[in-house]
């Protein structure tokens, strides 16, 4: 119940916003803020009261019949992984609202309404326990995102928006086929159909590991795995499906970039864990420690993401594009950790998901701050800002350091665990992946130097220092960054059991 | 006269009709082609009814209906051709091609 | 199943009779009222449709279904009832559109509404006829009337051209179909659909009939049916006609006459040619699978470069014909149920889209995408409504269009037609692209400097919401699935 | 007790930094950040002395689970033995003194509070590194000190040379760190843990589980972990960042780049001693030896006072590495301790000289000085440009040594001379440090530690009993001599003779109390007598017994003795030392140790004698060259021009790397302008340039044309097909009808065939 409340409150908020007159902008913003703060409160409550000692889903709501014709149910619940990501989503909600407070000129009403719709989609996605529901929420995020980029974006926003839309849709139709295939086979045991078909994820997971069930068939799992994988890979994004990301990020307004990097990318990896790994362990096995080229293609993709993303980032001169490409690199660590399939790797991957959500959110907010003042993002166009805006410099340094994996800040733990986990499975790929660490340091420090160090660029003699509102958006994230760097168990406790479960399933093969 | 003769004739009619429709450069001739087609069908029905099911005349009834509908169609067609002539000053079908692509 | 004699049938036939009566009444009323009051005519026809609707429901619930009327000429069952309701909704919507459309010449409205009622009658028959004769008659009724309606705009070359092409094409197609029917009749020796299948199977088994003959006959019939549902290669009339015809008629054709076409299609092939022995001789399901793949692909690809929104929607409706056809090749009640459900959804989203086109044509006077520039700022509600319709047409959750596609594809995959499903899904990705072009025009581009904001009457918004609300909610409500599933229960499957 | 002490030691500096950081968020400053930090440091110092008492009798370990997973847990904890305790004292002591010194030195800097905050953060990280009982913790501290050194080197970041230097330092060390991390991964994959001590720890497991079959990967792992040390302790070939790091304020150089952080590498290697195999120790020994010698030779020809000291630091660190590689674990740590004090002293002394010289610039403040300094650098240089230019001119700054124009005037020894009268305290204290580092017997600590190392190396060489390992000893010995030479060169050029730059000389003055007091304290600490008050022989536990490889095993006992001997000597003079040596000899039982020891007894005596000789020789030479001038450096230079050039150009390292990178992207004409001389930075830039131009072209091509382009291509094709289909729709009705007919015929034909 609580969970449903949390998911649909933003939707109510959207309706409320729609009912408000277009002129009263302040009111609209406030209402939106309130309707994003409530889910945050609930998320915190869930996070605290969540029983860390079990792996099972909690706060389950449903299953209620929804469309009997296809035995589609309304069934939501959270396990450790989802609750962590729910917290992230709910946290970024209000932050983004505050971040959009001033710099959305036109159509604030539509903006906020769409944003709330988007939030419902994201929250629902992380809580859905019915595959169909899962898919519906997954797609529900597309439309608002398309408009948020397309209407309030930069000069090439139309291109970016439609590109984002088409890429993701392409992925998700393949996912749809796989999903229907799962549904159709969900009641076939030893070739004979018995009982109702189902979309219920927990049920499907158990079925997929029962002997002689159609879902437990290796070939079937491989194909379905691929279907889902491509769907999620576009979202993550995994090379070579990544090209929508830089465009989308560069064009999107700050807050939307934050959501994009902070949450939407996580939807891909979350899907990989929730569906691909949990439901199709055989399929996963085929791509992680199978034979031949495909044998460890997943890890290979992770490696490519890391190195390719880092080098691309090194090549950028647009601040925001650099951060975007760095995201690709960092998501590579997630893939690598997941591919490892042992508890160290998976824990690292999940932690990296969360951390990347927090850190990249910070980075995009910071880029936004600079952009709002200087109205360009050309890294070489700045210089010496460190003397002019010390606080901003300080926070940026913190974010950079966290992102390049400095110990004591959250970025490190995730990366380190992913690598440690991955090494015991794929030695050479992991060793090669460490290149990413050096290059990561390289481009961030280099940026730091080009933007903040050196003598002050006279153009920016009177650049205003970061203001209170902006600091307000950054502080919670900064706190999380430090907290998770010092006390990672804070998050790990949540999903430890779930991960152990998953690992046991994977080891069972 | 066996069924085959009728069928052959109707087939020929049908083909001629199609040929006319495809090749004639005048709306009226196209209408004639259409009439040919319809009549070939009616001939078929009648013939089949006569030879296959002598005791049941439903085929011939269909043929009659066919004739009626053909007449109605011709009426509408002519009316539309008039409209075309009014608008385009020509009833050459290949000149009536503002809608395309 | 009970077969009623002509006299007993009349009562069950009352909806159709009512339609005729009201058609006449409309003409008479039109003679009575003055030109400027011709709105009354429209309202009368609306009332008529209401009565017919009531009659349909009453008959459906008060008599034992299914029954076969007029010595097996037409059949009254859930299937036909479903389509009758669908068609009535479409017609009613069209009447309302016509009321608000400014294209139509007020003086001719009398005939216009009468014709609408007549065409509805024809479609009723299409949905329920089980005899070759009735099939042909109903088809011709619909065609002839729609030719006239398509050309209804006086002093509009495009409208006349549309009518001209429509009738030429339609006449040839239906002529071809009639030829096919005659062959079938000849081979089977009966016009009764329910018997043709059996007869032909025996004859094929005994070798008295060559498979080729059956194949030719079926293909000829397909030409007629395919022309009604605008499936490749019989689709080429529709873009031109849709573009030329008055918008309400375009909307009507794209929804109602397509639906009626599918009703006919299902009746014909499932009732007539469902027999397995027959399909061994002529694998028409596979033929249709190919046709459907071609149809959706051609429709979508051709839609990509379109500038005229009406034409774009014409191609999009061709593509949707393709999707629907997928359900028809499966020979499963799921498949047909999917078709019915999709038609229901399609009715609302497509009519809605066309209504927006009408509004834009009225207020901004443009049918091309340029006319939609900055609509979001000029008329936000209308723009958002359009977005919902288009996105639903593209089949993206949470809108009804997605659920429609969803059950279609489920049915298709269930039969193992993976390639067909993939083609369909990739097509829906392509389709998103051209729908998005309209959205882009409305939201991402600015209207010119002179563009003032457009205001609409509350009636407009009310009517709009009539389409928006179902487009959002149909998918979430279980009843519609059951509705469409029950309606196919009477269609014989093997 | 210990736990609370440790926590206090760690938390005080952290708190001092936290205050700064939190207030910084609201753009306010704690008015007396300097007192706050210093006080924190002093508390930490006190605690570490208390701690020494606590832990010396019995090592203690306290761990908590940091990350606990299904079947793996990463723990965080302290391991406190005498070595830790001694390191704690060294760090806190030097740090406190540097804090005090900075109050004078940094006075008036606009970012004065920030400086102290950074110092506190550094102290915290360093202490954390020292006490950690597991590799993960060490790595964490390791990276954090790296960050602090980055921040402090770049403290005057308006100077592009500083901005470059800090980035270079961070990246160079990071390369090493990645090596270390890979090593950690290898160990983790094997042992499923990263904690070192306890029965679950790596040492115990390696002792119990490993067979001779594992030696290969264990050696690799050992060397990889040593890579971390190579980076941090500026060993060859990753040493080039340390001289540049002198761009930072001098106290920073003293604390981080002489006493503590760079020594962390040595500390790590010592900690990992038990799992160092034969092979890996050899690698370590050779890297150390070569570094010691090469760096020393480079130092001979520097004129920038700070760079001389920088190279000297590198060479001394090489020494320690050599010691540990040769198995003289204790000697290495002992030298680490003594070196920490006298090198810190030398840096602070030079700082005081530099400070004296700015005063004459009539600029009150360092930052202004740094400003005009950076202006001095700013010829052909414009701001908005990429760092490459920055490096270009730091390159000039280096080559500038040849012309002597680009050294900041107040650091150029050629402007100095005769300062001993002007600044007596500085002079005396620096002299003591110099005597200590050059290994003048017997009253200076440096002598004992160095001697212990030499003895250990020689003994090891004998024990290996293969000629080419004597090279190690030769290197060490000559390095010792050269060290004596260049250090006295520094002293003579700075404090003796006639003032070379009169007006500068006139303005020079002794530094304020806050600066001279630390000098004095450190000077006292460079006297072994004082050391022994707390650094007692018994404190040095023998390192955990490695069971991996016989030779080192055989050597543990004598080495420990060496260490003790060195210390014993430092207490009672030679005779007892020899006595100690004797009973060391008789004390050892097993055959192995015996062989070892037979080589070893004489080894020590020989080593001592030789070291005294070379030290004397070095001092004598430099006296002749730079004080009596009976020998002229110039003439020698001209005669040995090639060698001189070799030293001068730092063995052409930079040029070499340039060359490689140029070869890498030879088609870029402006490459020279773009590459600075350092390894990593060069390579990173190289990659940067390669990325910007080649890879970017590639990325641009690949990402846009291939990956993206593929998609766009599909889109275009789709459109094209759409266009085609459109064209079929001619608008002529008869075409349509033809299509219908054709369609029917085709369908029939196709399905006829089926």
C-alpha cells in the first residue's frame, strides 16, 4: 500500500499541477516540490524500516487481478536492490525540481507535470513485480523524457530527443518479443501446457529454474536473454548502443540530464539484474563463462565500455559531453561487475549503480551551474576559476575525485569491488580495464586544470559564486558520496541478502 | 453448348474488360470495361446455376442483382465523370492526377 | 443453429429497418427545414443512430443468439453485434465531425446524412451476411455510397478526383471479386458460406476441382476484400481518396469501412474457408501473412516522407490494416479477438486524430505539418490530445494502442510467426518516426509571429475527451478484452 | 586504551580539516585555522608517544568489518607494532614541526587557512595509511595522501608550472597505484581477503597455503604491489614527478616530499616483506640501487637549492628500497626514520633561506612573489590554452637551468653565498643535517642507518655469492660518496665564500622564531643520542617470518642484528658494535644463517670502513671544488662534458620519453610544444593528443560514422525506400489498377508454386 502510494503520488501531483492556472508559476513549483518530497519521505521510511536480514521482497502490494484475459496482475514490492534505487530516484526528484527552479523559462507547468509523470514511471519501474507492469513503467518514462529533452533542450534538441526515443523504443520492442515469449512458455512443463500463463516475476524466476520447465531450456533462455539484454543495453547504454547518450545529455536541460544519468541509466542495469540474471541464469552463463568468443562477451562489453568511454571522454572539449562519456565508462564497471557473477562483483556493480547515480547527478548539476553563468561549456574557454569561485571549485573537485574513484569517496568502493570480483573470473579483461582508472584520472584532472587552475581568464573576472539554492541541490549528494565512501555497508546491507540469493542461483549452474 | 463454352466466353469478356480498364484513355471506355467485367460475372452465375444446380435458381437471382448493381454503379460513375469534367475540363484519366505521392 | 424464415426475421432485422426509416426521415426533414437550420437534420440522424443502437442492444439481449435470418442470408450473433456497435459509434462520431467541419456545403447536408445512414446499413450487412449474394450486395452498397460521399465536396477538384479514382478502382476491384465469387459459387454449387467450405473440401479431396481454380477464386475475392481494408497491393486508392475526400468522410472510411471490411474478411475466410483440407490445397493464411507484412511495411515507409497530415494518416491506416491482418492469419480465436480489440482501440485513437485534423483545418486552415507548428502554444489541450492519439497509434504504453498491439503480437507469437511479429514490431518503431514529426511540429517548433492562440468551444473539448479518455483507459479495463473475446466465440475455428 | 589513542590520533587532524570544509560551504573561515590544525597535530603527537609505550611490548590489532558480503568481508583495522608506533611518531613529529614552521613561512598568504586545512587532511591520511592492517586500508590512505600532495603542490595554482606539476604528480603516482591495485586483485583472487595479519590474513595464509609452484605469480604480485611504491617513492622510472613537485610551498616539500609521503612507499614495501619472494626482492633491490645512484649523480649539477634536495631525496629513498630488497628490513626502516628528520630539516632550512631572500624582494607575501615568479615564466604563453603549453614552459624552466635564467632567483644557489653570518641558526642546523646525510661518523644518525644498509647489502651480496650482485653494493657505496659531495657543495655554495649577489645578500636576514625553532628541534633529532631516547633497538621487532623463500629466511636473523648493531653503535660507539656483531655471529644457529653470517661478520666492518672513506672523499672533493677552489668545477665540466651533459639532462629521461612519444605521433609537427618531459604526463598527453587528433578522428569517425552512422544509414535507406514507394503512387488511376492486376497474378503464381 505504502509503495503504491509512493509510486502514484507524483501522478496525483501531475493532476494537481495540471489543474493549476498556467500563470501562477511559483505555486506550481511549490506544489511540484511537495509532491516530490512526499515520495522522498516515504522512500527514506522504507529504507529505514526495510528488513535487511531477508532476501525476500517486502512491502508487497497485490497481486491484484488487472487484466484476467492475460493474467496480468498489479503486483509491486521491493527487495534490497529496488529500495536502494527507489531512494536514489526519490532523492533526485526534489533536487531536480530545485535545480529547475530558475532556469526553465517557458511552460513551467508542462515541465513540472511531465517531470512528475516521469517520476511515477521511474518509481514504478523499480517496484514492479509483474513483468507486464515492469514493461509498462519502463516505457512510461520514454514519453516524458522525449518531451523534456525536445521542448526544453538545447539547439539540437529535436534530433537528440527523437534519437533517444527511437533507440530506446527499438530496444524495448525486442524486449517485448522476449517478454511475450516468456509469457507464452510460462505454463509449459515437459512440452505440455498446464495451468495459467503468468507475468509474475517471482513465479517466473522459480519456474525458470525448475527442471523440465520450458523456461529452463537453455536455447530458449539464450534467445530471451538476448532480447531483454538489447532492450536494457540501449538504456545502460552499452557499446555500440550508446550514441544516443551524449546527444541526449548535451541537449537536455540540467535537471533532465541529472535524471537521465542518475536514474534512467540505472533502469537498464537494474533490468539486467532483475530479469536477465535472476530469470535466465543459463542464458547469462552462456555469455559470461561459456565457450569461445561469446564465452565472456558480457565482460568484454564491460571492458569496451570502460576503455572506450574513458578515451572518448578524454577527447571531449565540451564539459557536458565529457561527463556524458564518463558515464559510459563508469557504467562499464557495472557491467563488468555483473558479468563476474560472484558476490563481490555484483555487490560492487550495484553499489556502482547507486554511486554513479549520485556522482553523475552532482557532475551534471555542477556543469549546469557553470553553464547558467558563462552560457557555454567549452572546457578550454575557462581557466583560473579557482580564484574566482572557491566553493564551486571545492565541490567540483570533490565530485571529480569521487568520480575518478578516489578512496574515501563512494566512487572507489563500487569500482574496486567490481574489479576485485571480476578479476577472479576474467583476469586479462580486468587488468586491461584498469586502464580506465588512469584515463579517468587523466581527463578529470586535465579538466580541473583547464577550468579552474592557472591564471584567471579575464572574461570571467566577475563570475558570480555558486548560490545557496545550487549548493542546496548539491549538499545531499555530496554527503551521500562521502557517507558511502566511508561506510559502504550503509547501502550494501540493504541488498546483501538479495545478492547472496542471486549468487547462489548463479553458482547452482 | 456446354458449361465450358459459357465459361470461356465469360473469361474472354473479363479479360477484355480488364484490358479496356487498363489501356483506354477515356473514362467512358473504362466504364465500359467495368461493365464488361461485371457482365462476365453475371454470365458465370447464370451459367453455373443453369448447369450445376438446375433445380436451384439462386445463381440466376445473383445475376439479376448483379445487373442492377452494375446499373447503379454506372449511374454513379457517370455522375462523377461529369464532376470531373467540370473540374478538370477533361475525362482522360491520366490527366486526373493531382493527388499523388 | 436456428434459421428463421423471412417473416420471423423482420423483428431481428429491426436495426437495419430503423436505419432505412431514418434515412428516409432525414431526407424528408431536409426538405422541410430551411437551409440554415440543416443542423436539425444532423441531430435527427443522431437520434436515429441512437435508436438503432438501442435496438441492437435490445435484440442482442432479448433474443437467443446466434440466429440466422432470411433463410441463412445473414446471421445475427455476437460478432455482428460487436461490429454493429463499433460502426454505430463511428457513424455517430462522423455525424458530429460533419457538424463541426466547415468544408461541407450546408445546403447538401440532407443527402449527406441520409447517405451516412445508408452506408451504415451496408456495413451492418457486411458484418452479418453469410451468403455470397449478400456479401456482394452489402459490399456494393457500401462502395457506391462511399464513392458519393468521397466526392461530396462540390467545386473541389481534389474531392471529385478522389471520387473518380475511388469508383474506378472500387468498380474494378469489386468486379474482380464478383468474378471470384461466381467461380466459387460454380464450384461449390451454393452461395451459402457455411456450406461452401465443406463442399470444396470434398471436391478437392475427390479431385473434381483443381486447387488452382480455388486459388484463383480466393485470390480474386481477396482483391475485393483487400481493397476494402486497403491491403497491399490493393491499397493504392486509399491515400488519394483519403486526401481528397472531406475529412469526416476520410475519418469514417479509415475506421468504419476498414472495420466492416475486416468483419467481411473474417466471416468470409473463417466461416467459408476455415476447413483444413481446403487450406492444404490453398495456403491462404500464409498468403495473408505475406500480404500483411507487405502492407504494414509499405504503409509505414510511404508515410515517412508525407507532408500532408491527412495523407500521412491514410498511410498510417494502411499500416494498421497490416497489423490487423496479422491477427487474421492465425486461425485462432485469440487472433480474431485481437483484431476486434484492436479495431475498437483504433476506432477511438484514429477518429480522435482525425478530429484534431478537422479542428486544425477549421481554425488554421492547413492540412500540412507546417500548419501544426507551435500548436502546443496556440492550443495546448488540442496539441496534447493529438499527442495521445499519435503515441497510441504508435503503440507506446500506457495508451490503448499499445495494449491493442500487445495482444495482437501475443497471438502472433503464440502461433510461432516470429518473423511476422518482428516485422510488425520494427514497423511500429518506424511508425513512431513519422508520428513524432507531427509532435515535433506541434511542440518543438514555433508558430510564426502572427500566430495567435486558438480557442475552442467547450463542446469541442467535450467531443475531444470522448476520444481521449477511451484511448487512455481501454487498455486498463478487463471488460473490453472479454467483450472482444466473446464476440469471436461464434466464429468457427478448427 | 590503544583504540582510543589511535582514534584520537586519527580524528584530531580530520576534525581540523572538517571544520574548514564545513565552514567553507557557507563561505566562512575559522579565524585561526592555523592554531586549530597545529593543536590537533600536537595532540596527535602526544598520543603517539603514549601509544609507543602501550604497544611496544606487544603488537595489537583491532579490526571492524567494513564491507561484509555473503562470503567475503573487507575489514578495516589497526595493526600496531613498534614499526607502526615509530612511523606514527615520525609523521606526527615532522608534521607538527612543519605546521609551526608554516605559521611563519606562509604568513600573509591569501589562502593561509586552506593551507593548514590541507596539511591536517594530509596528516590524517598519512596516519591512516600507517596504522591500517590491510591492503585496502593502506590503498585508501595511499590515494588520499596522493590527493593531498596534489592539492598542496597545486596550492599556488595560478602558476601554470604548479598546475602542471600537481597533475603530473597525481597521474604519475596513479600509474603506480594501478599496478598496486592489480597486485591486490591477484592476492584477493588467491586468498579472498585483503587483510594482512591474523590467522585469516594474507601472511598467515601465504605461509600455510602456498607451495613453490606459486612462486611465479607471487613474485609478479609482489612486484606489482611494489609498483605502487615506485610511484609514491619516486623510484625510477616514475621519479620525474618529484622534482616538479617542488613547485609547492617549501614546508610541503619538507613534510610530504621528503619526510612522510614519499617514505610511505618504503613503509609499504617493508610491510609486504613477508610475501616478497627471492625474485621480487631482487627487482626491488636493483630498482632501489639504480635510483640511488642515478638521482645522486643528477643532484651534483643542480643549482636550484630545492631541486638538489629533491634529487637527494629520490636517491635516499632508493637507498631504503635497496635495503629492503636486500633483506635489511630493519636498516631500511631505520634509515627511513633518520632520513625523515634530517631531510625535513634540510628542506625547512632551504625554506628559511628562500624566505630570507623574498624579504629582499620587498614582497611581503609568498603569493605575490609566486605571481611575479609566474610572470617571469610567462613568455610565449597564453591562458586559455591547453596544459601542453604549460608543460612547454615548465620544460623551459628545466632547460633554463643551463642558462640559469629560469630558476626563481631566491632558490638559485648562484645568488647565495656567505650566508652563515647572516643566518647562523639556519646555517648550523643545516650543517648538522648535511653531516648526517653524508654519513659522517659517529655522532650523526645518518651514518648509522646508512652504514647498516651498506652492511646489509654487502652481506647479502656475499651470501648470494655471485659477483654481479656486488654491483648493488658498489652502487650504494658510490651513491653514498656522491651524496656527501653534492650536499657539501650545497653548503659551501650557500653559506660559505663571498656573497655572489651583494644586494640580495644585504637584504637577507635570519628567519623568525616560528621558523627557527623547528629547525633546532630537527637538528637535535638528527643526533642519534636523542633518537635512542625513544628509538630503542628492542623496539624493532623482527618482521613476520616469511616461509616462502629460503635465502631471505636465512637472512632475517643477521639482518635484524644489523639493525640492532646499527642502533647499538648509535648508542655506545664502535667497540660495543663489534662486540654486538660478534655475538650476533655466535647467536645464530641454523646452517643457513651460519653461511649468511660468515659472509656477514666481515661484511659489516668492511662496509663501515668503506662508507667512512667515501664520505670523507666526497666531502674533501667538494671542499676542494667549491670552497678552496683548488680544483675548478668548470674545467672538470669541460673535460667531462659528455658525462656532465648526461647528468645535466637527467640522463635524457625526458628527452627519451619525448622521443618515444614523438615517434608515436611523429606526424604532428607541434608535438614538441605539446609534450612536457615527464613519463606519464607525456604519455597521458600523448594519449590526449593521440586521442584529440587520431583517436578523436577515429572516435569522430567511429562513433559518428560507424556506430551512429550505421543507424543513420538505416534511417536514410528507410527514407529512400519510402520515397520509392511514393513514386509508384503516380496519381494515375490506371497505374493503380495495373498494380492490382499484377498483384493478383503474382500472388497466384507464387502460391501456385507452393
